[in-house]
C-alpha cells in the first residue's frame, strides 16, 4: 500500500456514530431470510422523482437517520457517494431520445444526486453544506474522511454520509467493461436493484456511544479479493457493526477492502474518552 493512500484516508480525529440505516430494493432479499435488516423494502414515493430506485433509497436511509436522531439542520452537513449517479434514469432518457420520444423533464439525470439531497434538506431543514462524491475506491474511507474534515468547522455538529449503488444497466455495463483490465469484479445486482446506506456522524460522546477511528493495523493481504469499484458494502458492514456494538458493547475492526485503511469501532466509555482527548489536543 502506498503512503499516498494512507495519508488520504486516515482520520485525524475520532468520529461518533449517532445513527445508521440501510435499505435495499429489487435484490431478491426477503424478510424470511436470516438477516431481515437487509430485506428489500417497497420504494417510498417521492414527488418529482420517477422510475429509478436511486432517489427513493437515498431519501429513505437519510430519513431513518434524521428521524431517529433529530438535530439542528443549520449545523448539519451531508455528503453522498455514488460511482456514476443515477444510471437508471440516464439510460431511460437515452432510450427515449434514440426512439424519438418526447423528452420527459423529470428524467434530468445529470442533477439527480444533488436534487435528492436538496429535497431531503428541505424536508429536514438542513442548511449546512451538501456534497456529491464519485469514487472508484472504498466509499467508507472517502466519506469518513470528508466527515472528519467537515467537523473541524465549529459551525457544524453533525454530518450525514450516505452511499447509493444501482444494479447493472447500459452505462454501468460499459463502465465495468472499461475497468475489466483492473481485475476488479463486476457486481451481480439485477438491473432494477438498488442499495443505499447512511451514517449520521458527530464527535464521540454521550450522544454518540459508538466511536470510529483509524486503526493502526492495515490489511496488507495482496491475495484478498477486492470489492467491485464503488461498492457500498463497507457501509452495510459499518452499520451492522454499529448495531452489534450498541447491543453487546466492545470493539470491532472494520476492514472494507484489502490493502485499505482499517477502522476501529468502539462502544461505551472508551468512546467518551476519545472525545475528551480530542478536546485537549
């Protein structure tokens, strides 16, 4: 692993996890499965958003976090990570254009990510900064690093980070074809499927009983299988670890990809101590 990679993703200060949420649609997972937390959900209806699972899933996980832990919207920022945005809407708009059909103004795929963040911000009174990120790397590291940076701002108390991943479509298929030489796997999600996960972050303390910090140990196993580019599975793993630590306490080492920085999640008194240590730095 290169030094540049470590410097890019290591957290300077611990973060506190206030809430987590996950949602899937169209994956074939049902509530009869062992892990009902990841069962598919009916898509919520959002005015102005059509066809795609992207915006409804992004809104749903944001809603879960923000209703579980309400806070001051003027002191809340939001960051969304997605590899290529709403490719379902983009593909649909292209097919309509090629077939000579009249363009539907609701299929404005270039702004879908920002549009759903705007809608969600209006619903929950969020007036802090909003960002959309695209990365081929692990979104967990990118989003946690973004939250760490934003929370250095004394005017912010919380950062909502979320990731959205859609199933295969024309654009995704073409993109992964271009990436084939990288040796990274191609996702096997159905074309109509969608995944989303969100984490509401602050600094560790009594309001955030689970903390996350960069671990000193890194997974350097070259033989490990990396996830496909832009995979948000790491966010699902983080949410599952958070739920487990709230229930059982203790700590958990989260490694989201081979040769990537790891993160240590800790529950209880140690998480509160990290806040005190950060305050004295």
